[in-house]
């Protein structure tokens, strides 16, 4: 923090009351200096309109979310279809296995080992 400037006051003057004009001048200098320091810090810290103009908007994010959800829905649908197909193929495989085993038993063929 900036301190009040003294205009090379003598030790006797330092103990004397200051004038209203002197105080106003000193205060004005301090406030100006502090404001300039704050302004510089503010421009380094806060984003400007130019800094954020290329960032995604709320609507952009909503659209992106919807696109992701649609893609996930498609993947989920494909997964369910493949699972149903797999279950049907497994059931058919099991039926064929039962029929083959029955034929092997009736004909006396030795079952194949895996």
C-alpha cells in the first residue's frame, strides 16, 4: 500500500498540523497510485470480452450434450440388438447341440470332445 508522501518536511513541520489543501493533494496522489495498481491487476486477472468471445455459449453446450446423448442412445440400441441376436444364436446353438447329442446316442457315435 502506498503511504502519504511528504514534501521533505523538517522534523518541526512533521509535528505540526497539516493543511486541508496539503492533505487533499497527498490523498489524491495516493488514490491515483492505488487505482493504477488496481487497474493493472484487474486487467491481468479478469477476462475481457475478447478473451471470452470464442468460448462455447450455453446453447453450444446444450447442443453438444444432445449430440452426445443421441450418440449414446444409438450405441445402446446397437448393444441391445446385438445382445438379443447373441441370445437367440446361443439358444439355437444349444438346441443343435441337444439334437446332435441325441443323434450320437441313437447311432452309437462317440461324442466329439472339444
